[in-house]
């Protein structure tokens, strides 16, 4: 995909709570819970985490129009940023150029 994914990786260091994120083009995701693990599955990748973050991953999977990092539910600020970085690095999300 020539959609600026690698440029997004260069911007991860500056990702903050007010950073606007959106799904990369044609990127759909679904969340599965498997015992103590939850995972978000999307084209070319799977990202796993503990079951208690399932609502966070559901929020991301269902936020087709984009969101700010701070809108991720249930997590503290540091973990919202950590999860957002993982999902950008993994290829599901991109840093939005325009406000969501």
C-alpha cells in the first residue's frame, strides 16, 4: 500500500493524546476473544493483548470515521498512547492529516 505508512512510523515519537487516527484505506478489523487473550485481526496482521483490553480494541475496530487517541476507552493516558502506537506500527491505523 502506498498510503504513507512508513511516514507514519516516523511520526510515532510525536503521537499524543490529541493525535487524530483513522483506519488505513480498505482496512477492516475484527476482534476475537480467546480465553485470557484478545486480538484484533486485520489484513496482514494480528495484534494480541490481555482480555481486559477487548473494549478498547472493539472501539478501534468500529471507529471507521477516525478518533483521537484520548477517546480510546478504559485505559490510562500512557496505555492509550502505547496501544495507538502498536496499531499504527502494526498497519491498521494511520495518523490523520485532517481533523476527524
